[in-house]
C-alpha cells in the first residue's frame, strides 16, 4: 500500500513540476515576437492559459504583469502541500 501511495505522489509531483516548467517556457515566450503564434506556442497556450487566466485580476504594476509569478507561487504551494500530506500518510501507513 505504501509503495502505491509513494508512486502516486511521485507521478503527481513530477506532473506538477512539468506543468510549472511549461508555465515558465510560456511566459518566457512573450519576450520573442511571434512565439505565441507558432504552433508550439498555441499548443502550450491551450495547456497553460486556463490556469494563468485565474490570476488575471491582478493589475500590472509599472507595466509588469506579476500574475504568472503569483500563479507559479500558488502551484508551488500546492506541490509542497501535497508533499506534506503524502508524507504524513506514508508515515502513518508505515
């Protein structure tokens, strides 16, 4: 049972890590003209934009949009929270 929970946590943890990397790549694509219009940019936008749009209520400060940074921070909190929960469960299961 503990090994199944461990593997489940590992898969979820790596999935969230890859999603965070995809968010970083998508945000960095904004520095290159036409990158979001490429086939890869559109595909990545379909994956990342639903989560990033949740944080659109944060206004830009001095022309800099901090909403991707907040989204990244929230996703990292979720990731570390899941790690704490899974570690508590694994300690209890044995």
